[in-house]
């Protein structure tokens, strides 16, 4: 392969916009640092099924952008380029401010008043924090050919975006390891796509049916793969990507 890491993203709040990174230190047993660290839980009555606000049901979340300083810590949220709230998400007062904002922003949702929370161990399993999402940019380009429309790769909410591959080459990696910089990632499964990808990250409008187009055009509903960190190391934008092993996929 003559492939490189083109972009690295983390999603500090599940369902909200990503933050671009120049590098990320990866550790076995963990996902990208600070990825899906926080959630917006449903505010339904006691006993109701737990869930999280996300683009699948609340496309207006795409109107928001954010920055997260994990050293301070401070989460700052913008809407249409203007700051709407900035607070310490680990502090009770900060969470009150964040809850007040999201209560107003998502007012009237049938899922109740959102509760801004730090992910618990149970939440993290659903938010996939132990997995790293990898997107092959050539596959996105091939999808554009079939869809006859431009598609922002951000729709697929990947952590590591790779260029220089053949379209759909990533599906042949299952059970194998990739070397990215000093780190090694084991590819575990293909990523099935849901209706969240139908939301345009620029306009916050549902303007495509990506799962349906994938099924009709390619016979599946997958884009990208999930990986687990096998060997610790720092991954940087521009790092080369190579296959590190030929371990057969588990049945």
C-alpha cells in the first residue's frame, strides 16, 4: 500500500461535531483519547429505555460545532459561528450551564429534556469508545460516483481517514493489523451505516439516503471498518499506513 493518514478526528460529545487533531496517542484497551467522552442522555421518565440524542433522530445537532480543551477542561459550543455556551464539563456548575443550553436547544423533543453526562462504563460500550473508526477516502469517492453527488466524509464520523488506497480495500483487512506510525490497530469488523449519515454536516438537513444507496449500489450498507489498538503508539497526520500482519480473521 502507498497509503497515508489524511485526517484524525475525535468526537468529544456523542452525536455532535468532530474536532480535527494533528496526532493522537493510542493505548490498547481504549479508543481515541477523549472520544465520546460525554453524552446527551434522554430525559425520559424512570424506567424508560436509556438512550442518547444523536443525528439519527435529532438532525439539528449538526448545527452545532465545538472545541474541547481537555487540559483545562473546557467545552465550548458554537452555533452558526457564534459561541452559545462555554463551561467546564467536569464541574457541577459547568454541567448546569450545558444542561440549560441543551434543554433550550432541544426543547419539545419527544425524548424529553437532555441530560449532559460523562460516559459511564455502560455508555461507553454503546458509544464504541474502545473501537476506532477508520474510513477509506477512496471508498467515499466511489460512493460519490454511484450517488452522483458530493459526500462529505464527516458524515461517516470516522476517527482516522486514510488516503492512497483502492476503493473498498479496507474490507480485506478483517483480522489483520495495520501499522500507523508507531501504533498497530487490529481490524475487527465492517461498519454498518444508519440514518445518521443522511444528515448533511454543513446544512443539518437530511438530503440523502446513504444506507439505501449503499445497498442498491454495492449490495451492502457498510462504510469503513472498526479497529482495536493492538500496540500503543502515536498516530500523526501524514503517517504511512501498512499492513503489519496477515493473521486470518476469526470465524
